[in-house]
C-alpha cells in the first residue's frame, strides 16, 4: 500500500499560489530541517513554526534586526508587541523575566497551553522584543505552547520571538502552506507539521492590581475569562 496521502484541498489551493522557490522552503520537520532552522534563526532569518493554536513567524528574540524582519514581513504596526515562545517557564530567569501575581498562579495551571501572560522584564534582559510601558517598566508577553513539534524546534533554536504567520489583520494561518501564501519569500523556511487546532489564538493577560481578580484580559482566545476566574478564585493549598 502506498504511504502517499494527498494534501487537503485548501492546502492545494495555497500551494498553487506559490512560486517554485517558495514551495521549496516548505519542509517537514526532520533532523535536517531542524538543523537548518537553527542555522537560519542564528543568522537573523525568519522561520515559520507550528504552535498549539496557529502557525507563527519566528526569529531570534535577542536580534533586533531579526525582530524588525517580522514587522516588515507582516506589515505589522510597530505599536503591537511580539511574544516570546519558550519550552518551559524555567527559561524566565535566563531572560531576566518574572511573572507577577496572579499570573504566576495562572501560568502554573495553564501552561503549557494557549495562555500568554505578560511578564515583567529587567533592564538587563537580552530580549529585543520587550515593551516599554507608560510607567517606564519593561514587559514581555510569553508563551509555552503545548506542541511537541514546537518543543522539538525550540530545543535546537532556543527561545523564539513570534507572532501569527499572516499579514497583519488577515486570517491566521493553520497550515504551513497558508502561511507561505501570505508571507512568501520574506520567510526563509516554513516548517510543516500539518494543520494546527486554530484559528483561535492564545489568551493574553496582564496583571492589574486594581482590577477585578487582579488581571486585565487583553485578548480572549482559547482560554475563557470564566476559566481564568475559576483558577484565581479557587482556594490555594
């Protein structure tokens, strides 16, 4: 019996839009493509990666020029922030980041998964993706996706600056081919792990001491407000 499995019709539609050069940049996740991804990230290039929600366009978060490539490729307004993808919360101290209450509690309950807390950053952070708030403090949205494919990628690349792999304001990509149709040759490599669960994105939350439950939900995604409230309200052991 043949192992051949035809692409879904939507993937064929996206693939038909691509030049031969861009098609050649869409590769399955293998040992060789992971090595290539690590090399490209270190070189300041963009790589599209799967997550547990949608595909993301990623770069070295410590390389300001690489981060700028993300904004340019997506036509993304500079006022919008970019998340950092991690394999574990244990990475936070290395990046000079910390989670204020109650985000630390929410993160312990919801990560890995579709939850994106806004961490506090020290001035010494190596990240080029931090945001300067009105009060002068530095913040950084983080993600620890529940994705074996992404864990394999970050194991060789380290943390990644990332946002959804689409043109700003357009539909998020749930396949590597859809991402390639949107971003074309602005991305050096598209790592294809098949369709992701999207298109709903992660839930973004920041600490807000004066607000109800001590949080402000900046974007409600796969994790609902009611679920957040349930976790915060549950008595701590």
